[in-house]
C-alpha cells in the first residue's frame, strides 16, 4: 500500500473529530470566540439539541470583510503569533482551528460587522467548501449559524445521543461560561422556546442564577491570595454534600476545566469533614499568570497543566481547608476583598464552661426565653445578653431522649447531636495536642491488664515510647498480655480496655510507624469516638451550654469526624410554617 497525501477536506474532517465531538463542543468554541471578542450580550438559539441548528449572536468586535475567509481557515488566528505567545495564552481560544473544524462537518454561515463598517458581510461554508463573500445586514457584532452537524460524516452522526441529551450538554456549556463571565448577558432558546435569560451582573448574583438558591444557602465564601495566584468563590458545607459530582465547578483564568489536581486538592480539604462516600461541591475561580499554566494540552482545552503543580495544589488545599475550619456561625457568605494585612480575625465566642462535662456552675448565665417573642422581653441576667444577642449556637433549653441538645439562638431553634459534636471537639483537641507534642496522660489509679495475641505484643513492644507520645502508657507483662497504665487525658472518661483494644487493632492492621504518620488522623478520629460523651448520658444545662461554647470555638465543628452533621438550625419562619402561623 502506497503512502499518499490526504485531501484538505478529509484532513479537516479528521481534525474536526478532536475538536467537535458533539453539538456542545461546537457551541463552546463559538461562545469562547464571542467572549474573546469582548461580547457583553450573547444570544444562543438551538434546534433539536443543536444537531439541527446552532445559532450564536453577539455584540463583540466583529470581523473585517477581508478576514472572513481566514476566520474559517485552519490554523489562522488573531490571538497568538509566536511560541512565546503560546506559552502565555490569556484568551479562551488560540488554536485557530475551531471554526474550520466545524465548517468541515456542517453547513456554516458567518455574518459579521465591525463597528466602523457601513454594513455587515457574510460568508457560507458547506462541508469545508467556501462560498463567496456577500453584503449582509446586522448591527455590529457577529452571528455564526451551524446547521446539520455531521451531515457529511454519517458515522459520526450516529454516535450522537437523543435531542434531549445533546441539549442538556449544550445548556450546561452555556451555564458554565455564563458562570465564569457574569459581566456578559446570556440567553438560550431551544426549539423556539426561551430557556433562560441572564442579564449582566456581579458574580454572587450569577452564582445564584446558575447554581440556584439551595447551593447559595449552603455555600461558604473562599477568598485567598499568594503572590500573583488568587482563588475566590464558594465551597459547600460538608453537611450538604452528595454522592454526585455534578456540583464541582472549577475555572482557571475564566476557563472551565476538568483537572485532577484541583479535584484532589479540594477532596483533601474536605477529608476531615466529609463522609467517604460523598463528594464536595464548589464553585471556584483560580487566577494566575498565563505563563504559569499550560492550556495547550488537548484541543478541547478543558485539560490544563500547571507549571508549579505542587504549589497550586497546596494553595487550593489550604484556602478551602481554612474556610471549612472556621468556627460555627462565623463563616462568610460572600467573598471579601483581600487586605494586605490578611483576613480579619474571626469572632471569638464567649466561653462559659470548659469540657469535659463535669461542671457545677450556677445557672445565672442562662436566660429562659419569653413565651411571646413579640412581647417586651424581661431584662436578662447580668451575666448574659438576651436571645437576640445569643452566640451562634445560642443557649441550651434542654435535652431530648438523651441524644440531642435543644438550644435557642437569634434565628430560632438549634438541634445538636451531642455525641457527634463532642466527638469533633475531642478530635480537634487531640490533633492540636499531638501537633504541639504535648499530649497529657491520665494515669490510672489501678493499671488494667489486657490479654492479647502474641503477635500484637511483638508488634507493640518496640514502640512503647512512640505510644507514650500520644498519651498511652503500656507495659508488656507477658508474651500474651499488656498492662494499661495511662491513657490520653482527653479520653480519660472512656473505657481504657476498649481504647487499648482499638489501638492494638489499628496497630495490627497498619503498624505503629504508618499509624502515627499517614494514618494519624484516622486513629485520632477513632479514639475520639470512644472518648466522646455517649448517648443517654444526662447533661445538666451548664454542661449543655459548655458543649455549645466548645463547638463554637472548634474548627470544623459542623461535622463529626465521619462527615455527619453535628447540628441543624430551624428558623422561626420554618417553625411558623409548621404551625401555620400567620395564615
């Protein structure tokens, strides 16, 4: 078989397969051209999911008459001119092949007018064969119409899904670009019906328009900078996470990307507060110098490569982890301007009683709520403000079934899972103590003997000093037994036998070195579960308030160590609705 040069039309059709795999891919390329042209009003019309027709009109800079053929020629672009330009691409498009690729597998019409031109010009292409330039009428800007996608490549066309599926992909493409570019207005029609119109607005409003009020209600603002690198946007509270991955929106310099490094950094930031079967949700905008990121990885331009991948990973990880660690009730809902002096100090809630929960303190700080919240409120005791000035989690009202703490704050009723909440408090204290290499021990009045497997004794014997560093004092008393002489002070109320058995099980599975290094937090989480106040433990009101104050001062207190929520807020409006008040 002899080697031959392929015809230009066939070359273009082959190249189109890399860029245009479905209508949404063609639509993305056209929309990016509109945004690169400075468009502030972009109108999209689709028929049959974009398979029959895609029409995009904008008010951008337009294309001069003599450049219309170049706009539809492969590897012709106004956005780069050299390798140096390629290494610092600031525009969304730059490869100079999108329109030519689309034109090779569809019937394409291009109408454009520069602001200084007397009228518009149009050029049509069918299956890669270009027509003649002709006068046309339209206001300044550009309209691109693509009809009968893959009409001349039936093998590609039969791989398309249903109209509804292809439309869903197109609509998601428009939403992503609208989310990243709130200064531009976007509208979408499908089969003659308007699906949405979004006027130009600020980023917070656009987030609400695209992602919905439920996302906004669960979102916490992220704002961080390190030199020229900056991230802003929102991460969703772990309690609102789901098993789906469709809530993950990441943009780099205005470009939607699917990047494993970003996904991993965010997953790691949530690791301490998210159930392993759930996925974080976020909408984040990463900005960095164009020469710090390579966008020329794949023709679709959704894959990127960072020059300093480790630095970007750590920056994103710490930015997200920081806001997820903010004490209860102090999270920001909107990104704030970054000050050269750094973020403002967070609210420090009032401290009442220090855990653990054995307290004997007067109840002077506790103000019972008035029966009628609209009536004049009696003066609160001197040691506490009224309900409207209560701290984020409010003041305890009582205990429900030995499991839940009920509290009143300014918004209404707070329900707290006391075991889950205390578990998080103990866990964070254990981590802090271990980080400071100061884990205090509680010596047992009478050492406890424990019969264990000989292999466990052999494993633990050489590492008694390492275990002492985390608060456990053990001694080997025989080839099949150990004595427990001290346990971590924070876990002193737990059963020392159960604590030690748990420790030995973890050592048997992972070994001491690995357990105290890469699995340290998993070990501490398990131990904290044993040390937390158990269900059906009766708490006094001061003890309940002590728990609430500890939660407010604890990082990540909204979730237990396994990712379950520790508390819920029920607002007065919700309560009124339950009882049909005001109807």
